[in-house]
C-alpha cells in the first residue's frame, strides 16, 4: 500500500537560510487526531544557540504564530548538555525519556513456550483492542505532559491501532493474544528482512503475565520468518515495559529526551 502523503512531515528551516536555528514541521498525523496543529523541532547543534537564544525564541514564536501550533516537541540525546541547557533556560518542560533497545541473535535464542493463542487481529477483535488502547497507557510524551489533555493522549493510541489494522501487510502486522474467547493483549510490529521493530503493545488486566506472553509469541513469529535482530523504543519511566523488554533479552543502547513547549499556554 502506498504511503498516505497527507501524513508526511515536511521540515523547513526555522529561519530560512539559517540552518543553525534548526528545522521545524507541523505533524499532520497528530494534528488530525487532536484537532489543532502540533509541531516538531529538530535542533542540530545547539551550542551556538546558547548565546543567541533570544533570537532563536523569537524565530520560534514567529513560526508558532504563523502555523498556529499549540505544542512543539524537541528531541535530544540524553548526553547533549548544550541542547538540555538551551531548552531548560527557555523554560521548556522535560516530559519523557526514551530508551532505545535492541535484541540480537534471535535465531539462536530459546524462547519461552507460549501459553495462549496469538493470531492476526480480526474485525471482531477491534472493539477490545480499541478499549485497551484507550485505557492501557500511562506513559509516553503526551501522557506524561501535565499540560496536555489525557483524553487526547488516549485518543492518539486508539487512532494508532485503527490505522495499524487498516494498513496491515506482510511486513506490518497487528496481532492479538487470546485467553479462550477473550482478547487480553495486542501487538503492532513491523518486519523488514532480518530485522523486526516493536511498535505498540498493551495487555489487560495487568499482573497476569500477558505482556510476557505477547513478547514470547511475537519473537517466535519473527524467529520463524528469519528475523535475527529486533529494535524497540520505549518510555524509560515505564518500569513494567523496561522489565518486559529486559526479560526477553533486550539491551538498551541509548537514551533520548523529549521536551515540550506550549506557545499559548496549557491545553488542559
């Protein structure tokens, strides 16, 4: 299926002809879900901006006013002190720490035996999947931003699973974990040759080991299809997810930080 061009980000220089100011874009997917424009800023080298932050902020305010964005997101490496200082001095809020994990040597691993049924999602499963998506997340940059409405953060994941279901392919799958007739979890995952990518998963109720079952089943699917390395990005504030990844053999290779700025003030 061809990509939907409506949801492609188009980055531009924050100030034309001055790439040192970074690049910005309106995020069309999030804007459609939330009903207002949301922006993203790619900083590049932040060190030169420390002495020019008033000018940089003016350029940001001009862009925000022109586009009407209600929130702008900034991502930076967890060791980029210049970027952290710039964003903190400008009063932007740190809302999430992301861990980037990788599992290697999957073909040689012995995996836990699955307890429950794991199969591709069907239309009849989607009501249960959407309920989990709407209520199953406490972490991620929208959920952990205290100035952002919780219902909109939940809505984003509902749209995520609907989109994943509608755009399934051999390499992009949404599957469910079933305990008898009951759907207890879902997993959205992508396969590209010998590499797999974790996209989104949730299980309910908590404390039943369903998250571990989800991982064990997906890793078996990948193992059978020849995948040998898997990547994942998760919130470092979510201990259950960190533990589930670690129990399956993931190692965390780097961390990144996300800051938010609300040009017009809180959305809640």
